[in-house]
C-alpha cells in the first residue's frame, strides 16, 4: 500500500515522501492519526504541486540547517549527572538533557530530532546524532561529568 506522509516519521520517512507500508499499518494507524494519506492519482498531483511551490522555501530551510550543523560540529556540551563510586551513572542521559544544553548555547532543537548513538554508562565523551533536515544530519559531542 502506497501512502504519502504528511509529517516526518522516524524510521519511515519525511514529510511529502511516498512510501510503501503494510495495509494494516496504513489503514489502522497512519491514515486515522493524520500522519499520511493514500497515494491516489489526485493526491499525487497535489503533492507534486506542493513540492513545486515549496522548492524555494525548502532551499532556505536547508541552508539554515547546514549553518546549524556547522555550529553543532564545533560544540562540546557538558552534561552533569550523578555518578557512583564505581564510575557508573545513576539513571541515564536523555535527549531532553542534550536539547536543554543546546538551548543554553542558543540553539533550539527538538529532542525528538536527537538520538544518542552509544549507551551512556559513565563519565566520558559521547556523541549524539541530530537530524536537522532530510539531507542534513550532524553529530554533537557531549561530555558527561559528575555532579
């Protein structure tokens, strides 16, 4: 079953992508939630027209995302966490903490666009991937220090 996505869905695609999904997933989840529409000929024509009109705006968004990506590459965030005597962290470092640390530096990024690559088990330096645009992804380094 082919559907046109109306929003970005992690692991499936980005807004205005045509993707193949299983019929049950499309009919029972994506379409009722408003995340997608059926890829009928009329909806495809509407999609093509929307893409033509949004091409100029999309280029501006992409260049802005590239600027943010260059800022992120140069940054190293400091995340404070409670660490036990054995060197292991209590709890875990979340994408919300990284998002808050970025906002303190003046860069607003939604926590849903951040994913931590490796499990954070203790103090040290780690990396998180930030999905800024469908063509622009960046890594941000963060250091976990004891509180």
